[in-house]
C-alpha cells in the first residue's frame, strides 16, 4: 500500500501546532506517510525544526516567504546553507515572488529569492517556490538563474497560468497541486494539472490554508491531502492508488535527502 506525502504544510501555525499529535494521527489514518512542514521565517526556524524532530516521518525546510522579505532583508545564502545542513532539512524555501499582496518591496523579494536559489544550487536541495501574480518575472528569474547553474525545484500550491508551468517544467521543475484543484472556479489550474507530466507532479495541502472539498471552511491539515490526490487521480484517469504511488515516488526523487534519511514510501499491511 503506497502512502501519500504532504509535500507542503505549516504545522507551526497556531491552528495546527496546538494539536500536533492529533494532526499526525489523523494523517496516518488517511494514508499519509511523510510530511514536510515549511519554514516561512528564518528567525523562527528553531521552532519549526523542533516540530520536525518530534516525528520520524516529518521533515522541514528553511526559508523566508516573500511576504516577510522586508523583515529579514539581510538573510544571506551562507546562513541558509548553514541551517540546511541539519538532517531534518530537506528543502530551501518557501521563497519567491508575491505581487498580489506586495507585502514586501518587489526588489527585496527578488533579491532574497535569488539568494535562496543560490542556496539550492549549493546544497542540491530543492527550491520550494511561491509565485503569485508574478508569472513573467518568475519565468525571467528562473531562466536567468538556471543559466548560471542548474538547481532542483518545485512550484508549490500552483495557481498560476500555463506559461509559468511550461517554463518551469522545461527547466526540470516539479509542480505541486493543492486543494485548489477541487474548487469550483479553478478550471485553469485543473487544465495545468492535466498538462503536467505524471512524473513531475506532487500533492500538498498548504495547511492550514485551502482545505479541499469536502472540507471547505475548516482548517486544512495533512490528512486532507488524500482528497487532493483523489481529485488529481480523477482528472488524470488513474486510480487513487496509482496517484499515490506516482506522487510519492516523485516526491522522493525530488526530495532526495528525505529518502536518504531512511523513511520509505510504502508499507506492507
């Protein structure tokens, strides 16, 4: 029986951190075997790492969300690389560009995003990319930085247009789909999910946000990644088990440090 992976959640956020044992137990019951809790503020990394260290099947990342870029403008590539040396850290980010809210100046977002890219290139860990309302600028930066040297990565919680998806796939990136694909008005995202090669897709919750149908209105949590995976299976015309096998295998091919740490992707019942 292949277990699902929630490749992107935020277990340090208050709505989940107060019931971690329950969250993890419900994930297990739903068939979720591995999770990655994502860092959005480097100054809070120690608390995120502490959560990851509590559970064998939970990993974390290190990075600075573009919303908070202006709050830690001096974050260096060297610091990211240093923190990424911990056994539990399997990715760099999330980082990127968010021109929808513009909570940090766009130039600062871009500068720090490039520092994260440099850290991904140096460590070999996948870059976890946040992109919203910045498709053209994101394509330009990813192509420019890849020309300096390749790096692995994933566009997380994909909600952009097909041009960004195609450009990222051409650079070797993966694309991760969240509960958005279950939403009524998400036809464009579903179209990208249909176009993405099976060997390049991941699933995630982005918990506690974006709970999939039928959990809309609730706090999202890793157990609900099963609903997203099942919707993706329906779209792609495969069984839920086939989607679990595919998306989980893709995760461990991208997040190779998680695999190296010895946590497999299947169990025998």
